[in-house]
């Protein structure tokens, strides 16, 4: 994960939209990719909060394994 980039987030949103345009997508896949589209960070504050949450979860997981 790098620094927040609005351009990169728009590229991600466009890629997900292309996937959702597939008429042969299963219901499960459509639900999954719809959720992905809805949870893309649309500003730097959201993005940074997700980065912190992700790395905190990873740290906590490995800390638990070492105990």
C-alpha cells in the first residue's frame, strides 16, 4: 500500500465497474464486486484509516501467534 492517490482509486473503481459489466457474472461474484466497489476509499482520511486498521490487524494476529 502506498500513499493515497485519487487517480489510483478511480482506476480501481473503473476496473471493478468493468468486472460488473460482465453479464455472465455469478450472483456471488456480482455481490462480492459490488461490495468492493462500495468500500473503495474515496478520500485520504478513509484510505489512511483502512491502512492503519489493516496493519493493526496483521500485527495483532502475529502477536497472538507468538504468545
